[in-house]
C-alpha cells in the first residue's frame, strides 16, 4: 500500500511538471493543453457536438461516428499529430 501511495504521489507531482516543460518547448503541444485538461472549446457552437480523440487512431475511429452526426462538430485531440489529422479529416469542424 505504501508503494502505491508513493507512486500515486510521484505521478501527481510529475505530470504537471512534464506538461509544463513540454508546453514551454513545443508550441504545437502547447496549443492542445486546454483540451488535455478537459476544457470545452470557447467557440463550441450551440447544439454542437464535441468529440475528443486521444490519438491518431481515435481520430480515425471518430471519422465513422462523425459521418453519422448532424449539427456543428468540434474535434479535439491529445496530440499535435492527432490534431493535424483531425483538421484534414474534418475541415469544417471547429
């Protein structure tokens, strides 16, 4: 139990530090920080649907779902590579 508590504490301390360090050194990564923290996009249209994909694979999977949805669509991702793919696959999404 003590090992688990120490591990949980280490992750709680390390995760924000890694996020901050990577954000300072990578502008593309920095652009996705609010989405990583679960913030809704400010420009989410009324009645819009927000799809959050963690990776390139999830962006590809979301393509099938999004094709069946109606209404405004907002796509967010965890990675700059996923974001680039989402912008290609969903050019009309916010």
